């Protein structure tokens, strides 16, 4: 079972807000690309230095690598001074975290690999200490939010920045030809005690025929974006591999392939976010399966359909947004026989196969028949309710963690009141929020 009362931090928690932004000029685009390249180069340099120091029995640390790079970059890498100094420092911090996870026996992290140019993710990170943002007015009278990135300048966000706490850092990334800014914020969650009834809880069965099957009988199917664009993607890839390497035509063809992949991922992400948000707004307790998606993808038989359904992304989104909406997401053990166990007489039907879309109880005294997916969802629902702490019949008191904002109604549910905006033209510094985290967490 996933108990938010145990997993929630004692003081602070983190939440991210990601939105696209528009570079003001080609000069800003060039500086952003320089930042992506500097972050990749600093990571690879730190990895080579780390391995060389370890071979010569020297100690490795984040501070040591950062100080070494700062002492030699003006002579050996003078181009590195044209980007914010925090970009290479944060890249070295990422490498230090990667090695820490690799040597931690409790995790299954792999050994860090070098980032190859053109294939590694285009991103860099900046600390939020000196971050400034303001609300500006367009020529048509609409209000937009602008953020100042160090040495890059003011950039315009496509959505208003909702700051629920102190901004720790901002991650700037690029996918195809679109730029994004992700703000990681720290806030202090509040604990609420609510009484959960059965109509306010649901069990979810994840599958390939129907992506989401609720215990109430509702079935939700994903848009299958990869299958929809499979023909276009294959044609774009064929055109890409016919171009001469290093030519402008190949770069344009690669950009078209990247745009198709971005569109496929956006459709899949849109479905995942909307479906999970609707579930978290409608129910207080949600029971889901603990699927081994990574193991299923290795089978090869259903790997393409599994990737297209994004079952792992749905489960991750439920856990990620549970605190925001004040819900309890309970994860059922992956070996629980939700499909084979009869919910009436508790007898397992070991002869049930994937081709059987109807469940037939193998007990001669029961003979229960029901839709396979709905039957599994009801078993998951019952198992989730049985794992709630201090279960007392129809109602169960549970502890819920939620975001303490003025937008939250009872139990952390978002209200329909309009968002509280800053005065137009005001410049807000994150330094003020850092000094008063408790006060800044109450303003949006």
C-alpha cells in the first residue's frame, strides 16, 4: 500500500511547473544552444576527470571538480565564460548525483555514460536564487509572464507562472524546435484527515485492449498516437536517411522527424494528464496495479502497444499529482491475482488466458461470469479498501497531504475561484520568496 502519511516529508515537498517559452531573438536562441552544449561538455569533462582521479587513487567530489573546472576554463575553455557559470556547475552536480545513486545499494542506477552530441537531451539548469519574473502587457492588451534568465535575457512564457512556494531552480530544455522552462518549487504541505466512503473510491485495471477500466464499469481508451502517425513517421525516417550527412537537407529532415515525435509524445501526455486529473478530482482513494512495465517491455511481444498506451506514465502521474489534489493512491502488489481470483467465492481460475475476455469462475458452486477487465478492477478496488488504515466499515479516516494554497478547497481540491495575479508590470524576485517560504506558499 502507498501511504501518503508515511511518504510525505515532515516539512517541505517539491512540485514542478513546466511551460513553453518564446525566445525574443535569434541571439537568445544561439545563447540557449550554447548553454545546452556547455552542459553536455561539462558533464563529459567531469566524467573523464572523475575516472582519471579514481585511477590515480585521488578523491572525487562535486566541490573539487567544480573548483578545478573554474581554475582552468578561462585558459583552456574560454568560450565557457559566455554562458552562465551555474550551467557547468549544475552539470557536475548531476554527475555527482549519478555516481551517488550508482554506489547506493538500495537503487538500481546504472554507471553514468557520456552524453553524445545530437542524441543527449538538450537541457541545462539554473538556480532560482537570482530568478526574476514579471507580468508584462502585449500590444493587444493581454497579460503575459516574462522570466529573466541569467546572461540570456527576458523570455516570454506561454502560460502564467503559478508560484506556490520558493523556486529552487529552473530547467531549460528544447524538444525539436520548441523551448521549455520547468520551475521546481518547494512548499510546505498540510495534513488533512478525511473520511473516505466507498462511492468516493475506485479501482483501476490497466490493459492494452482498454487502457483504463474503472471498477464502476467505465472504460477509457488512449488515443494510440504512435499507431496514428506510424505511416508518417516511417516516411519521414526514410527521407532522413536518404540525405547526405552534415547537409542542411539532413538537418531539416531530422527536424521534421523530431517534430513528429514531439507531436506523438504531446498527444500521449495530454491524454495521461487529463485522464489522471479527472480521476483525482472525482475520487478520494484510487487503487492501481503495481505493473512491472520495464519487464513487460523486454518481452517484445507487446512492447510497441505498451509504449503507445503509456501505462507506466499513468501510474506515475497518479502518484505525482496525488498530493496536489489531496488524494490517496494505493498500489496493489504486482503478484495479486486480480484477473484470476473470483471476487464472489475467492477461487482462482488458473486456466484463464489473455485471449479470454470474459471471466468464468472455475468453482462449480459459484459459476460467476463477468467482463474480465471490470472484474479485475473490482478486485483491485476491494483490495485497496482493505489496505486502508483503521478501516471501519463504510467510512475510513485517512491522512491526506495537500498543497496549502488559496486555490485549494476542502481536502486540497482546487476551487473555481480566479487566480490571484500580481500587479501588472511588477517585477518579483525569488530572493524575497526564499526569505519567507511560509508566506510565499500562500500566494499564487
